C-alpha cells in the first residue's frame, strides 16, 4: 500500500467491489469498523489529530458504504454513511435514528 501504486491499487479494489453489486436488481451495502484502532493516539510529529476521516474517492465507489470509528473523546462511535440522495433523506428522517444520534456534529465536539 506504499507509494503511488498502493493508492492506485486501493482505488481499483474499491471499484471492483462496487462492480460486484452493480446489477440493477441488487441492493448492496458495505460496512467496516475502524473502532479500537486508536487513530486519535497517532502523532507524526505535529500532534495528535483533531478529526480522523476516510479517504475521498471520486464517483460512486463508496456508495452504500458505512464506516464506523471511535470518536475523539471515546464517548461514542461516528458513522460515515454514504447513500444516494433519496435513501439518505429517508435515513435522516428516521425517528429511531434521530433519538440516538446527532447528524453532522462538529468534529471539535465529538
């Protein structure tokens, strides 16, 4: 995963995964957990991170994907969720979710 070849390989792998469920009649969702990896304890010489996030990839490679990660203050779990606009609107209106979660909180407060 080091160097330019690593990023290129990761992008290709993500596209291949996306193609697995690209048939019109197939709904697919991916999920991964980055919990307990202690990303907020990493220090490369300029201090510990204020906020950890996933890598940005152009297109819909990460569509229908959920990434779970510990919050900076260890008071919860942050969920990065990518859905199409219609499904995201439904999720954002779900009363059960809204009772338990904060949508788009500031990374400085979590």
